[in-house]
């Protein structure tokens, strides 16, 4: 499974699940105008496709939180409790060698989620 393919499936799943609304400001911008923002960067592969690590945002909100680490952490903590955030941070520091990812299983999960959301 290519990383690029899994990225596309994950992004589509997360954006569809938002109903087209920005997860920060609440503005309706439509599915195609949302961006999947990561609390812990995409280069942290263990949490790259973790649903808790991302939120669909409009361009303005995505730029705002990417420029302000405090605002990004505050947004994350508004969506999960402190223990969940700390667990996500702990996982973000792991490597794929320490914490292998089953990309095929994730792709299947996201494809099924996309299909379910498209049939609503």
C-alpha cells in the first residue's frame, strides 16, 4: 500500500465525515474546500492516519493553527481530553519500527467509511 494512496483515502474519509464544515470556525465550505490538518505532523507516521490526530479545516483556520502551536494544541484539547492528547503525543514520538502500521487494514477501514458516508 502506497503512502500516497492511504493519504488520499484518509483525507477523503475525514473531509466527508465533517459534512463540509470547518472543524474550527464551523463555516460551511464544502467537502472539496476542506483541508485535513494534523495536530502532530504528517511526518510522524505512527499517528499520520490516526483519526484523533486530524481535523478538517477551511484554508484560513488551517493556516492559523499551523502558524500558532498554542492554538493548535488548544484546538486538539477542545476535541479530546488531556489523557487522550498525551497518549497521541506519546504515539507521535514512536517510529514505525516500534509501532508497525497495517496500511492495508487502514485502507480497508477508510474505504468502508467513505462508502458509508457517501450513502447517507
